[in-house]
């Protein structure tokens, strides 16, 4: 038993340092395979998803050296295996980036079909469409996606859906191809831009990242680089909503405020005060929170990865709010957990939550159903009256580094406990 024990009721107050973006790191780590030269990556988040990907890369012959907790040196000159499988790598979604990277470099890859959070069916047809457009064959056999190409040739690809993963994967497969690849209806997320900047710093020729048309002109080789990953938009957003839900006053540091605009806009709508500086955002929730409506959308819209955190917060506002999920079709499972704390939320067709505000949550025994919903339950528990526990925190550890420690730094009463005895000790300490 590993769980968070939480006593709610304390407003979170203070400053918190945001780490490197997990979803950018996953793409960038895989992309580092594309050069034989050493690559140094800074501001790497130390979370389970990136650590599992690094282990999978070591399995295929990549040399990984940890310079410090957040800096790695990677050398892929001796990659000798093109098959990526194993229990852990199957569980992370981003294992599919090894397909694009290995296809781009070695023209062959076999990668176990990806898992990731169970937030709806997560097809990879757009990744496959992109690889095929570049001249690769793709098949699925014995649970592995196998892709192979004699040569890769630039092509014009129109994505049928806006997909972060497919956009990043096709960029990786195209950087060393012959000729120019044009990706239309590309994802515009900050991590797509970060991947393109990383690859350009290695000598790639990628233009248009951050818009919906990306042009990748193939180059013959990539060289080593030293690169710092952007701050994590979702970790920052989670702490900003932690301030709102606990009626606190939190400054998130080491962020790019531009990446947080859709989040700050919603916080302002519900009557939080926001102060922005070059690399920090302060959220003050001193007034009663107001209800609002929100729909998740690809960037620059409100991120689906912030949907559980805003829902948990809106459940404590006055009036009725509506949250519509437009990216994944099964992302409201955690609502049953919030109901244990007293939330009044009805989910319609799995795609919209109608939230009738209640004055307070009461603590309960909760189970994290996935990464972001798990974080949202922790926020709800920090706002609740009395004690809560949150189980299955391995989901949270996939994407948040030292989540409980950072919350404690803001005055949150939270501890990771491993037994009933630990839990009782926590209760005695808190009183
Ligand atoms: C990434 C993020 C995840 C985030 C999501 C949306 C990583 C490791 N994960 O996931 O945290 O929630 O972006 O911002 O970066 N789709 C298809 N066919 C495809 C690919 C996707 O139909 O080939 C659909 C998906 O089912 C979904 C939508 O497109 O409805 C967006 O998915 P996508 O952007 O690809 O998400 P991921 O890259 O898996």
C-alpha cells in the first residue's frame, strides 16, 4: 500500500518551482537517437514516464549518463537493437516516439503497441498514415508495430485529427528523409515547438512549428547539441488550480506565462487574481469562486490535461458550470471519486460534466484513475474538510516530480504513507 494521506482545509500559500515539460522531454529523448553525437538535455523532469523511456533506450544500445538529477547525456552511436518491448515500456504512451526516431535513423523499428492513461480509445492511425506517406511499410504483428523503409522521401501529409503524438512522430521520421515533408493540420502545442527547436539545434531544417503547417526539409545528418527543455505547462496549471481550489496564494516559478494563457483566462473568469511576470505567475483566490463554462481543445485552447483539475475546482464554486471534453471520450471517470467527497456532477454522454457547486468537500478514501485525474483528486482532498487518502499514486508519479513535497512546501498537509501505521502517525502529527 502506497498512498497519499491528506488533511484538507489549509489554503496553499507560497512559491513553487515548475520542472521541465514531461511531454516535451519524451519526444526530445527519443529524438536524441537521431544523431550519433552526444546530446546533453537539461531541465529533464525526473518522473516515471521519462525514466521508463530512458531505460527502454538503454535496452536498445543508447548510452545514458545522468550528469545530475535533471541533466542527461545521451549517446546513440551504438544503437544495435531495433525492437523495443517489455512490460514497462508498453505502459507508457510515448514509447511510440521510438518508432519515428528509429525509422528516421535506421529505417526500421519494432515497438510494442503503446498504452498510457486509460482516458479513451487512443488510435495511432495518423502516425501510421504519416510513416506510410514517407514511403515506409507499417504492420502490426504479435503486439508490435513494425515499420520499415528502403528510403524515406518527403511528402505532403494532411492530418485528419490534430494529434500531438502523430505530429511529433512524423517530424522525427522526416528530418533525415530525402526532400521536404509538409504536415498540414499539425498540432501547435508548446512541446511540438520544443521538439522542433531541439532538432533544429542539431542541424535539422524545420519551419512552422507552432502553426498548423510544418515544413521539414530533410538533411543528411544531425549533430550533437546541448538543450534545455521548456517548463511543464500542465504541472504549472495544476499548481495554479491548487491555489484556486484551496483559496490560497501561490506563485508558480520557472514558467512561460504565454503557454498558460488559456489557464489564466479561466482562473480570471472564476474570480481569481492573476499577476504575471516574465517567468512566474501568481494566483490569488481571495474571493468566492464563480462558476464558468469550458471546453477542452488543442493548443492554444484549454488543455484536456487540465480538465480534471478545473472540474474539481468548479465543483466548489457558486452556481452551475459545464465542462466539455472534446479530445478524449472517456475522461470523466474520476467524477465518481469526487462524488465520494460530496460533489454534485452529472456526466452527459461521457463528453460533458454538468457541475452544481457545493460549499465544501468532505475527506474520503479515493483512488487515482489516471495521471491528471489523480492530481485533481489530490487538489480536491487538500480543499476538503478532514482526512482523505489517495490510492494508485503510481499514476501521479508518471508525470509529477515530488508532487507531495512541492505541496508540503506550500503548506499542504500531505504525506506519502506505506502502511496503516504510517497513516495513524500522520494523523497524530497533524492532530
Ligand atoms: C498527448 C499527451 C497527452 C495529452 C494529449 C492531448 C504525450 C505523451 N501525451 O497525447 O498528455 O492529453 O497529447 O493534448 O505527449 N488521435 C487519432 N489518431 C491518431 C492519434 C490521435 O484519432 O493517430 C486522436 C486521439 O484519440 C485524440 C486526439 O487525436 O482524440 C488527440 O490525441 P493526441 O494529440 O495524439 O494525444 P497523444 O499524443 O496521445
